C-alpha cells in the first residue's frame, strides 16, 4: 500500500516541477528567439552591436541591444539561462523512472505487441534515448546541420522512423512518451553540451582580453534554432498520454508524423512575423488539414481491431462479462490488482450501473483505442473490443 501511495506522490511532485520548469524554459526560449528575429540594425549602433529593439511591457519601456559575438569588455553582471532546461530534463527523467520504468508492465510494455520484461523495456528505452542523441550530435558535428533544409528533412525522417519502430516494440503510450523524451533530451543536450559551454568559452576569452571565436556563437545559435522548431511537437507528445485516441490507435505512428510536421510549420508562422515579414497565413490551412487528418486516423480503431459493424448487437450481459473480467479488478471500490489501492481516476466499473454510466469512457479507452487495459495486461481480445464498440455505438 505505502509503495503505491509514495509512487503516486512522487509522480505528482515531479510532474508539477517538470511542468513549472518547462514553462520557464519554453517561455524564455520563445522570447529570445522572437527578440533575436525582431532586432533592427541601424548606422548609429555601437561597434559590434548586431541590432536593437524597443519593447514595452508591464508599464515600462525596454531598450535591448545584441552583440554579434560579445561586447568588448566583460559586463559586471551577467544572467545565465540554463537551469530552466536542466530542471525540465532532470525532473522529466525522474518522472519517467517513477511512472514508466517502475510501472513498465502497465505503461511501457504491451505484450500483444512484443512480450518484453519490465527490465528489457527499461533498458531498450534508456538505450534508444542515448543512441538517438548520439546520432543527432554526430550529424551536427559532421557539418550536416549547416545545410538547413536537407538536415531538417533528414531529421524528420529519422524521428518518424524511430516512432514507427517504437510502436512495434513498446505500448502506444510508451512509444509516444519515448519519442517525446528523445526530442526533449536532444533539446536539453543542445543547451548543456553546446550552448552553455560555448558561452563560457566566450566569457573566458573576454576575461583574458582575447577576441572570442565567432564560430562559438554561431554554433550556439544553430542549436537554439533547432530547439525552437522542436518545442511544439515535444509538448504535444508529452500531453498525449491523456488522449487514448492518439496513442492507442492503429495509425498512432502516422499521427506522430503529422505532429512532428505541424509543430515546425506553426513556429514558422510566428518566426516570420517576428522578423517583420508578411505573415504566411497558408500555415493555418496546413495546420487545419493536419488536424483533420489526425481526427480521421484516430477513428481507425486500435491495432488488429475488428469492425463493430460485423458484430451482432451484443447483450448487456456480454458487455458486463467482458468489463468484469478485464477491467473491474482495478476499477472497483476495493481493487484486487496488486499495487492498485484506489480505482484509477475514480472510475468504478464493478456494477451494472457503473458500467452503463461510464459507457463512453469504456468505448474511448477499450474499444475505439487500446489504451485500456494498460499494456493489455488482462489480455482483452480484438473480438471483445469489437463487442464493446458495437454496444457503445448503439447507445
């Protein structure tokens, strides 16, 4: 009992910290990208200044200038933006351990996809996390990142291929979380391994009275731009576990592919506006088309699903038997599943009245998607899901 309670509280604490840190990191990142793109060059600016901007906020005016590499002398005070990124990743990794690794049989493994042990799933997850970052880092350091469009297309294909592979190894929820964790790791590693070290080298050069290497600032800016375009997809992936029709359906990998494309497209709209260029309004047409495509894909049902229309109209007794045998051991006033002390999300499915009341939730999680039972741990069959779908559709 106490292990379950402690696990739940750790999940809450680190999820709260993760969200707060992510808001701070994304907010500062978006602000500086917008600021950088909006800077205006003028003849009257001091030597070494790339541009300036005037901004108004909170009842005051701000005059901001940016030096192309660094000022001629080290300022007496310097604010560093790094702990937001580090805290986001550290809290997220702890959360991954608490939620996914310690409960791998529920949230990381789906034995109907691949029969992994929790240890195997955890090692696969951590190993792919490290390997994907190393491949990205090698590609950047090889000089490929200097060719922006080919690098972006190659990176997109790489992430979609990873997603497809993950959905054939892990549960749908685990696969979505894994690809989100990989993108988040790449983003934080950009800060930790490139942006901050390069800034420290620039500061060291200033203190030594030397001229900083312009390549250091350019490399940091390159990684910052990568992070800017990856932010929206990773946010969508990290909240996807609340939406079973995304991760628990047949074409979940294709849904991720669309999200990975839509995020950068939407960022392009705002970046162009920040530059003062004409607004690319076509972006919203593409975004709308992408969301419609996701809607249609999410309606395809779970993997290996049978069409509800081919199932004879079931009796409620059939439905009750399926729910009782596959769901009610956890969703009961007194759960009998080891480690579950209260019904998940307070949903009770242990009486006929409770089943009728939660018909739409049952359909959304166990008929129209394979989100429940988590990891298909009670081994519900495709035929049983079709029965639930036919029953819910006739209501």
